[in-house]
C-alpha cells in the first residue's frame, strides 16, 4: 500500500489508529469485566471479541499504510 504524501491525510490516519486503539483497549477491559462475572453473557463476550479482532486487523492495515514504501 502506498504511503499518503499529504500531511493532512497522514495526520488523519494517525488519528484514526489512535481512536481504534482506544476502542480496542476499552473492549478488552469490558471483556475482562464481563468474563469475571458469575453470569457472564457469552454471546456479548463473543461479539466483543470478534469486534476486537476486527479492530486489530484495521489497526494493522492502517499502520501498514503509514510505513513508507522502500525501493527494491
């Protein structure tokens, strides 16, 4: 993937990665909280874990876009 050359676009991508990391961290805490309960909602936990994986993939994709291409 090509690295955006526009500073505004780079800043937008960096901001988006930060937002996704915050959401990922919040989900992690919520999952731990739910799993520690006696009557854990397994479906809710499963959905949160799936969303967490989606966030991880999106973070990795955006971080890859931020790495400059090197000539071979």
